[in-house]
C-alpha cells in the first residue's frame, strides 16, 4: 500500500485545517464547512477548472486562483468569497457571464428547485445582469437517446458530462463540439447515446441542460417524498434515493457512497422503477376455488398449511429476496417443514468457493478492486451483470492496474483489458494452465506472470464459471497460488444474502455445512434440533422431482421458472405434475394458470430490509411508502405460514429476526477440504458449435417491466453472435438469419458476425424480446448447437412460435 | 461507403504508424486532411472513417474537427478565400475587402459556398502578416496588401482558371490538393478525386 | 399531500335516507314541501363561534348584513333551542368532543354549516392539532369556503342550505 | 356631566333619562337604512377586489398562459393547489413553449384566498376574481379542475339559490 501522504496545514478564512498533501483547496474548505460555489468540480472527476466559479484569493499571489484545481501547500492562506472582496467580485462577475446566454427557463425546467446554478446565483451571484442584448437561441430539446434530452441554451460548458463519459464510463458518445465561441455539447449525427451509464450525466449536470425523458415535467423537488434505498436490480448494492409523488415512484437517483458506487448508478437502476407500480401487480392473497379468488391472508395461509402439513415440500426462490426474508425462509423450510429442498440458484457452482462466500464477508471489497495491481475477471461480463463493478474495474485500470478477462465473449472492458477468449466451459482449463504458468511464449504465460508480479491482485469469478462443475474452485486455487483476493460475483441483488442465509440444499446459515455434525450443532443451538441432516435437492433436482411427482407442494418465491430456469421444458413439466403450487411474488404473470395460492409480497422500496452486495456488505434499504394493498414483506408471510403449520419461527419483529440472524451470520472461517477437480478435459459434447447464453443488462426481466424509455434506448432484440470463421464455414452472412437448433428446441435469429465471440462458440442473449433462450437450453447455460442459414431473412421460415425480427420491436 | 480509397487507406496506416502505440489518436489531424482531400470537406462518413481508423468514437473526431477553421465540415468550394479581419487588417480596410470578395465570388453569407460551387469566402482570424495588411489567403497562401479592386480581380482570375502567384511561394492549387499536401501525402497517391461535392447535408448545429 | 380526502366523513344524507324517501312515494311530498318550507323560515343558529370566522359571523348577524331577514338573528346559547349549527373557525382536537356533544343536544331536525376553510377541511393548518374537517365529527350540509368567508358568502351558504332543506326536506 | 348624574336617582330624573333614550331610538326611524339586501341588491365589489374564485387566463391567441410549472403549488401555504405538467405537442400546443399543465386543481376548502399563488405565477396565468358566490354540498365539488377555472366566473347574484332570496 502506498504510504499515506503526510499532512499539510493551511488556513482558510482564518480557520486552520490539516489535510494530506495533494488535497484540493475546495475539498479542504468543505472540511471546514466553507462552501465555495462551483459547477465543473465534481469529487469523483478529475479537476478541470472550466467554469471559473470557485475563485479564491491566496495571499502572496497576484491573481485569483480556482480552488478546484489548486492543491494545498503548507502555510497557504486562502480567502474565499466570505473574507475577500476580490474573490466575491470575481465570483459575481463570473455568474453574470454564465447567465448572459442562460435562458429564463426556470419555470419549465425540470431542474428548477434543485438547480446548483439557481441556488448559487441566489447565494453568491449578482442581483441583476447588465446584459440587454438578445440571448443565443438553439433548437431544443435534442434527444441524445430515448432517455437523455439535451438543451444547449442552458449548458454552462462545465464539461462534467463529457468528462464522465471519458474518465468513468469510457463510452465517449458526447463531446464538446465547435470549441470556441459557439462551443456546445453534442453527439455525432446519426448516433445514439447508447451507454448503460448515460443517466449519470443527467444527475451530475449542474443545470437543466441534460434532463431525463422519464422525469420530464413529472414532479418538483418540494412535492416529492424521498427515501434512501438500495437498488434491487443486481448485486452491486448501489445506494439510491427513491423519489415518490403521491404514492407512485417517479425517479431514482444515485447517492454518494465512496465505498460502493461512488456517485454513480447504472441506467437500469435509474430508469427501471415502474415494475412495482405496473398493471400486473397483485396486492391481495388469492386462493384457487373455481378460479383464483381474493381471500384473506389467514384463509390462504390456513389452506396452504393444510396442504403442506406432513407433505413433501420444496422451495424455489429467485434472487430478489432481502436478507431477512432469506433467513426466515431458511428457518421455515428446516424447522417448520424439516426439509432441505430449497434453493435460490440457477447457476450451481458448488465446491469450496461457494462455501467460502457463504461463510465470510468483505474478503474482497470495491476498494480492493480499485487499488488492485492486477485484476482477473473470469466468466463475468461485468458491464452487463454488475455495471458498477465494471466502473470500478475501469477506475482501477485508469490507475494503472493490468486487467485480464477470461470469457467466451469480449466485454466492454476491451479498451482497458486484455481478453483471453475461450470456448464456454473451457474457463476451468484456461485457469488450470494459468496456475501452471502457461505454455512457454503463450498469452497465458504472459498473463500468469503479470498476475504473479502484480501487487494486490484480485480474481473475480462470474456465474458462467458454473457451466463446468467446480471450475470456481480452480479460480479459488489460482487466487491462492497468486496470493490474490478471490470473489464469486453473483448477478442478482438477493443472491449473496440468500447464500449466506442458507437458502441452499447443503448449506445452513453462515455457510455451515449440513453434513458436518459440528457445524450443524452450531445452528441447532439457535434453531433447535433439525429433523434431517441429508443435503436436499438443488434447484434443478427440485424441478426434476416435481416432474416425477416426488414433491407435493412447491413454493415459488419471487421466481418464474418458465422464464428464469435454463430449461423451459423441464419447468413446464414440473409445474404440470406437482399437485400444489404456491406463488409468492409481486405479480402472477405467466404462473396464473398454474398457481393454486398466491401470497402478495411487498416491493423492495415498500419495506424495511437489508441487501447484501457481492462483497458480503449488508446494506439497509428504507421504505418510501407503505406496502401496496394487502402485500406484506416476505419474512412476515413466512412467519405467518410457520404459525399456520404450528411451528412458529419465534420472531415477531424484524429487529428480533436480525438479532438471531446476526448471531448466525457472523463471518467465520471455512475448514479446508479438497475439491475434486473433474479433469481439465473438454466437455463431452464439443461437436460442431457451443451455444452459450447469459442475461444482458436491459432484458425482458420482470423488474424492468414498464421501463419503456430504457428499453427503447438500450434493449436489443434477440440475435445470435457468430465468429467470422464459423460464419464462413456455416455460410452465414452478417445481417442474415440462421436457424439455431439445440437438443431442447430451435429458433430463427438474426445473425451478427463478429470477432467479439470465441471461435467455435455462438452467443444468444438469455431473455431479449423475441426469444426466451431457455427454450433452447436443457439445464445448463451452454448447449451443443447446429446453425444453418435461413434464406430470405426473418419473414420466411420461423422456428417455434415465431421470432420477431429486429423491425418488430416489442 | 468508404471515403478513402485502398491506397489512401494504406497511406493512413503509414501516418498512424508514425505515432507510438496507444497514442494513435494523435494522427487525427493528418487523417482529417486526408479525408478532406477526397471529398473537398470532412463529411459525417469521413469522420466515422477516421474514428474507426483510430479506434475512437466519431464524437471525439468531430470535437477536434469542429475547432479548426482549416478543417471544413460544411460544403466548400475549390478555392477557400480567407480574408483576415483582425486588428491590423481591419484598420487598413479589411471589412471592405471582405465585402468585395464576397460580392465578386457570389457567396451569400460568411463561410457559405458560392452559387457556382467554386469559392468559399469567410472571415479569418489573424493570418500573421500584419506588415502586409490587409491580407487575403487563397487555399492558405497569403496575398499581401489587398484592396477591394485587387481582391475582386484575384477572384475573377481564379474563376478564369488562372493561377495568380501569391506573395510568397508557388500557387497552392485547389483546396483538395492543398488538403492532400497538408496530410503529408504526395499528390500522386490516389489522384483523380471527383469534383467538389456541394451536398447541402446540414450537420447537427 | 396537497389535496386529500379523509375517511369516515358524510354529507348529512346517509344512503339509507334516500331509499326510505323513494320507498314512501309521492303522496306525502306536498306535506313534506310545506313543512320543509316552514322549517327553513327561521332557523336559529347555536352560538358556535370558535375563531376568526366567528367575528365575520357576528358581522353577518349585525345590522349591515342582517341575518334577521331570514329570522336567524337569534344565536341561541343553548343547543336545545337551536336547529342550525354554524361551525365558524378552526376546530382543535380538544374541541371536537365538545362540538359533538353540542350537536347531539340539538333536537332534530338540525343542520350544520361548516363556515370557512378551517372548519371545512383544516384550511392551512395541516397539523396534528386541528381537526382536518368538521365532517369527520358531525354531518355537514353546506361547506362555505373563504378565510374568512365574506358575509355575503355565508349568506349564500345559508341560502344554499335553505334550498337544500326546501327541496330535500322530509318529515321524520 | 356630574350634576345630572345625581338627579337620576329621583323619579322625575329617571323618567327624563328614559325619555331621552326613547328619543334616540325614535330618531333612528328617520335615518337611512344601512342593511345590504344581499341577494336582491348586490353591492358590486371594488374593481380590484380579489376575494372570490381563481381564474386561469389565456393569451389572445387562445393558448393557456399556465405552463404547469407548479410554482403556485409551492407558494401556497395551505397546499391547496395540485399541478401536473406535461409535454406540449408541437403541432397543437396547449400553452406557448415546451410545458403545459395537464392537470390543475384548486381545493377551495383549503384555499385561504391569500393570493401568494398569484404573486408566484411567472406567466400571470392565475389571478383571483371577485366572484365570491361559492359554497359546496360535498368536498369533491369544492375541488375546481382546470376546465372550471378556465371559464370566466358567473356574475354575482346568478348562482343557484340566490333567486329565492
């Protein structure tokens, strides 16, 4: 770790402050509580000194200095506008200049009421302006994308947005054009601001030049009810602020948290907020009589208890549960029903790596990634799965870290990282070679040496690694060999919380193994004697058991197997054969014909709770309104069900639950055990072409329902990406169509020939409009596939139920 | 459709090779001139091609191109007549010279293309020849101590196809040729470029 | 939440009254109309001035605007002798039970005018201390806006009440 | 003054005082009547009086002046105004510029007629009139929507209930 810069003492406005060298004067002033007006300065962007608003007077210097670019020096005496007439005049003059061409749009500008220019002009600016000439006029607003609207008249040319795109997201779609008198922010003609981080430019714009189309004229800051929450879309755990007007969510903004998301959130977190208020939401319990009729909670819970008392019960959950719900479910299943058939996963890593993540917390944090000397990303497309981690990796690269990605598809880290493309399922083999140091002169050898020599390396493993059993353990062994940090990065917000709470067939809370008596005893000390110590069935085995009628009651908590499970046929067979299906979620959706009972769950921003990030950091989310209708937080429903079955969970409030949870989930060490690495061989069905899939950031997921602007901006229709050599061999033309046939099904998709995908493998996005890819899969996220060109394009032959071509965008 | 012919593309790679690895974007100025030499101005396609050559986004290229007056993003004639109207020249009557030049060339507003597509007259910042004010540059070659009469005569001569010698150095040739030279590419490579394209495609302003 | 409605308020005519009225048919309406006409002639308001609206009510009762033109100048102190309660002014939570008691002591038929925005919906006092609308305590027949309502506005409210009594009055 | 006070105690003094009182009352008969016969003869309120209902004004070309900026809702001490803005359709705009009020409601059982909204309005869209003839039978009627507020208020004395007097 670099040595801490030694402190420097200086006085600002007569008050002394001691800060490390290299600190900027503006930051030092903030520590003293002195607010210096500024527009272009942003704590997470490099200083640029573009707006000239933060003038301060420094004794001994001829002219005014900009506080945001001047680093502190020992014994420096600074006078801000509070104590220096010259600085005050400088600031007043500068504001007068900025307001010369600024339109009098305040009443119709969305930024009105929360606009730094408005506030700072009222606080530090001139009362009136001497400028009487006509103001410069532009055509406005210009849609940079369906999400972001640009108004160049309001822009004060602070370049925060262009610097964000340059330094943070790397998607440099907007720039300062016509530098000079007519300078303005603009985008290249015909292009779209197609970046998953475009929303951040709206939030950091100090005026109303960049506004969101979702929030256009919707509310005013004084009329909005605000709550601090945690984003529930992915495991990044971004700190957000949810704005509600009259009970309806109107906006989501990022909150500053230098430990997690700095000041950024991705566009999905920012613009996909309408799912809970959507038409599909069901807020009353339902019970199956002739059809699904509304009923009271007690009646439905009573009937469900009747069905499940003494029956063979299984629980499947999605990745959306808060930590408290997962813990309550884990206790409900094991204590109330005495079953271990519960699982939250759809990618089954297994092995020591998973147990390590379940047992411990904060072994690798965002800071470690930021300060890493080298980062190895394996089987993880960070930009599409955990976008804020992607930004942190870019930040590390900007500080000089060497970044390597082992994946079957080139990710958006391509400009800062070196990609080792390998066929899906081969990741384990590549890691194995990295452990041995790589063949002489090969890329792997160079990567291995870089990882070994780097200081504070980090290995980030993603869900694609689960394609080959125990591949994650090879990544763990590699990280041990390199002395690097290891982190298994799940995709969904509730995944890590569910894993640590024990929603897992073989793991109890805190990653304690069910099969090991001593670890089981630690849990039994709190929960009482557990009826079965046999590890239960994992997610896929539960569905198979349902299909074979070995399960009587199947609980589906926040998961829709028909779309989430990578085997649509199995999911359908399971739902048709299990006698009783209880759905507990925000909505019924496609489970309407199957559900025998429905229990309405409260949305994430309607209830207290905690969500655990991929690092293991548990963060609190606060409710912004009461649960809609009769819906309740999931843990309350589980507690009610436990009572109905006659084995109450023993906690009446979320505080009691958390007490019990904290006791069991304290980080603990995991006893080593050898993991049999099943041969570094090639998976058996490596015939012609390997199809692999993973969900993209903006897809048809249920939590993105209603986010029409977001989907118009970033969602792509289903496609199949083929390597140029394969395309040639299979006579596929870029832009043409191909019929993709796997063991489970077939579909006709538009072809994209690109070298972004590894040779011998084809990529199909998991859940884009036009194709639910789980129709093509049979249990895993990879499959052997054959491709053949389809003449005459999309309107010709259609596989399955008709694949919408790019023109028929849903 | 590609703006650069295959030979010019190879030339572009040679230009890029002059700069250290990872710093290819510094080759943006010569490449812009190269693209300008093909179409008589830098079109959106030209910007996109330079961007793909350098592996940066089109917006970054247009941000650079938008600053320089010698990189013409709008339709441009074969002769760019730049009349310096800075302090020294202005005092010596540059405003009159500009009006005369514009009238004779038939250019409606500053920086626009003349009706016959031959001339673009625009107000230029300092041409660094204050001793010879007022100065007029044709395709970046200076003509000293111009008056309203001499500038009209100069434009008429150019319209007749003559090549009046500038104050210093040879007659530069038409705008495309000058761009080619500014790109550091010998004239012979990929010669025979088509006439000035007066497409009125209005970029985003 | 700028505009809200509070649960549990009603405007003096429960739905049951309407059915009963329809069920009894046309025969008695002439008697109803006659009695109602008589009832509206001289409603004696109970003195229930609470705050600033009461001063305006006094002005309405005084010489210039003269409620006695409708026989209403007598502000009876005891509710027994009053048939109209003009709630004039903001009703604090402590005052609410008193208001209800006075209302209960008034003999049938009785009517309520909520004078001023504070009585009608809490006005600008959206806080814990003021009842957000008298209709959560007693059935209100006519709401009179204004802060305070001009005497003419109160009189217009009274006229609206007379019209209501005359057209919808019934013998009970 | 003090001399007269003693003789009031005597019978004749007391009788004199009563007579004087009656005289004052009797003089009252001949003085002009001050009562304002409200429903029959309505005193026209002073020209710039603003004790009545609001009104949303229009420009000469018929476009609504209100641009839905919600400054009035911000300024209102009683939170009586509810505004929802929306995007003007360029072909047939409702108001000049980008923004108009899709929904505009004033709750007259909250409004204290203080006029701060009129002060806050940047486009002079909202002004108070002197049409004070308002009273409501239910709370819902008390919430006037945009179309009602756009209509010029009826002249005094024509509201229902005033004919009968």
